C-alpha cells in the first residue's frame, strides 16, 4: 500500500475508534447511573444480580449484600418518581425481598430499616408490587434438566448451516421469530443486564432498504422473509473494562437467536456489520435505532426449502482450536 493510502486507512481507523469511544462515553453510565431510566435499570439489574448470585453460592455469607439492598431501593425510588415503573424495577424489589427473606430465615438481625425502605416503596408506588417477578433462587432436579437435552447434541449442532436459499415467503410466519427471540433472551449476559435487542423487519421494502447498507448479502438477501438487526445498548455498561462488552453480549445473543431459529426449523444467515463509522452513520439515517445502541450483526431469516443446498464451510482441525493443558508462564 502506498504512503497516502496507508495514511488514509489509518485516519479511517482512528475516526472509527474515536466515534466508538464517543458513543461509549456519551451513553454508558461510567459517570454514574442516574442519567436516564435505561442506565438506572441496568444499575438495578447489576446490583440485583450480585444479590441473587450471593444467595446461589455454596456457602452464602450471613447477612450479605445489605449495602446493595439500600442502593437498589434508592435507585428504584429515584426511577419510580420520574418514570413509569417497569419490570426491571419490579425484579429489583423482588430480589431485595427474596434476599431479606433468606436473611430472616438464617436468623440475621437488624433488617428492620431495610424492610421499612421496601415497605415504603411499595406503599408509594403500588406498581412495584413484585408478585409477578420470580426472583431469588431456583432449584432444578438433575433428571429434569437431562430430560430437556437434545437426544443427539452433535446432530443438532451439525445440522445448522448458514442458509442462502430460502423457501417461499408465503410459508413464513413472523410469530416464529417472536418465539426465537424469547428463547434467545435466555442467553447469558453480563450481570444479567440483558442489553441486546432484535429489530425485526419483514416487509420487502424495509428489507431492501436495510440490505442496501450491508455488503455480504448479494444474490440472496432479498429472498429472505425477514431481516433482524441485532443491537446491544451501551447505556447499560458502566466502566472502561466494559468497552467491548456490548460485542460479547450481542454476539452471544445473536448466536442463541440463530440456534433458536434452527430449533424452530427456520433458515438463517448472519450478515456482518463490519462497517466503518461513516457507513454505520449512513445506515442509522434510514434506520433510527437509538444512538446508545451498537449494531452487532444482521440476520437474514426465511423458511427452509425442501432441499437445502449450502456452503460446506469446512472446519479447522480440533487441535487448532482446543488447546488442553496449556503451559502457564513459570
Ligand atoms: C458475524 C457474522 C457475520 C457474517 N456475515 C456474513 C455475510 O455478510 N454474508 C454471508 O453470506 N455470510 C455471512 N456469515 C456466515 C459465515 O460465512 C458462516 O457462518 C461461516 O462460513 C460458517 O458456515 P456455517 O454458518 O454454514 O456453519 C457471517 C457469520 C457471522 C458469524
């Protein structure tokens, strides 16, 4: 590459990094969680997760998490004063109540001030009634878990393939995507903050407008019955170390979504969003997703045809991928 081209490439790289960093600085809650309901809800989920995790440890510390219980109550009160109470606030309070119940059962003393905070919140904001939110601990028997596993895990994994020849749109039912997204919601996410989203487009006009911004769908994208744009919200991230966490959480969510679609007998193909900042900005002019969200990937979805002809995409040898007993530095 010649000198001028190298400089142009480097300038483009720096521009894209700066633009990513600007988004993170502007929307994440590095400077505190109290700026909007999304940041506050992420804060509530993060703290609630610390409580539920504390209870799920082999030997929970007696009376753990009392400081966090106070912080959750304060955050919920602040949110409920300003914005409509959402499920996250209810989950937060339900987790607090489950933790206080556990502490009481273990004979922990001095919980009255915290219980009073909870009672006050419930009195002031009846919508916080947590009766629908199942929080705290869950016990599953091993045999029930085994019952739910696929009889041939390899068959399930190996039969998924990126599909680039879709069946007819008339066979497509958008409710299948709803089912798949509901399953993908079970993906692990950092401190259970659940910041990923799936924007679903199923009109041919919208599909065409979306796909013209993407560079890997030529020759098949327009045959898809739906395009999903997977995003993750930086407003739920809170520290420098989480600057790439949106991509981790979003990638996991996208992968779960693709496996869920596979389990529901739908064909899918991920479509890269490996775009520099100016192309990402051009897409957002057509598709007004919130500025706080980063685009992870697009997914083309459609019914499976009777014969599925797909690229084999051979895999590297296992030994290239799995390194067992890797020697640590002396
Ligand atoms: C994030 C991501 C982006 C991708 N983007 C494209 C794309 O733009 N166009 C395409 O045809 N395939 C795309 N793929 C599909 C890959 O080519 C495919 O997953 C890989 O070759 C392995 O094949 P398999 O999915 O059939 O197992 C993408 C896959 C991933 C994970």
